[in-house]
């Protein structure tokens, strides 16, 4: 019981010291993060509530709580009914969005990252396995697509899976260096073309599946 109490306190501290001071006041998000046992989704359970990205291996990371919360806030701004999370990992952020009221599809291609936490704590989430850059058109169209990590650009294959008025939320990296400065963006259609608006600056590692192919010079 003492350990459970300590974890509950850690969740409250995470929300009160990392999430709310960084302009996230949507009760759907903060209450979901207070209730979800983040340690069940994290490989390094003891570090689940630290203000740091957690390494998952193979160049993949679980984003720090503050970044996850701010991305979730951008997704939920338009009250989307149907959301695709790309690069969902073990599913924590997909679970947050589900508990916040969205119908969520969580796409991951590396099955080693998944565990039973998503099924236990957010059973309404549809788990899908496949290439991240291809998205998951079978369950589309989506009101919002969240790419959970940094990319150099948003593939057209993903914007084509949006419903009219839908948005893509992700982090655009300034360059391909690991942990480089980037910016969280919201991409929406304007006159048939997608442009993105910066929401906030941040750092995040590139998702390996979205790393550009090396260019050859002669």
C-alpha cells in the first residue's frame, strides 16, 4: 500500500510541477495523467515520473510528461472524435487521449515496445501494427493524427488520411541531430494545401522510421 501511495503522490507531483506550470490546464488531460499509472507503460518504471525522455532502445524514446501533455492539448483543442497516434510505443499517450474522451487508434511497428498496459488501462484503444509512415488508413479518416516523436517533415501519406478540417500534430526537427531543437506544430489544410503553425519550441529525438534517406553527392 505504501508503494501505491508513493506512486499516486508521484503522479500528482508530475501534473502539478511539470504539466500545469507549462500551460496545460485541460482537465481531461490532467485528470487522465493523475489516474494512469505511467510506470506500467515505462520500461524504467522507477523513472516514469522524471522530467526526461526515457530510452526504449533502437533509437526510440518515451517523451517526457510535459511534452506529452502539451501535444495532447494541441490534439484536443478541436475536440476530435477519432484520433490516430503514430509511434505509440507502449501506448501511454494514446491512453491519455482515450481517457480524455477520444476514439483512438494506436499504431506501432515495433511490437517489442508494446505490453499489456494499454489493454489494462485503456481497453477502448484500437492497437494496430504496421509501418509508421504508412499510417493506418483502414480505420480512417481521422479528425487528428499525432506523430509521437520528431520528424523532418509530415508525409503526404498521412495528411491524406485526415477528415475535412482535421489536423496533424507533431514535432518538426530543425535538423537530424539526435535531440536537436525543434518545434511542436499543428498542420491543417488551407486551400487544399497543408501548412503548419508553430505551437512551442522543444527538443525531441527523430523517430527512426521517419529519418530521411542519406543524400549522395558526386
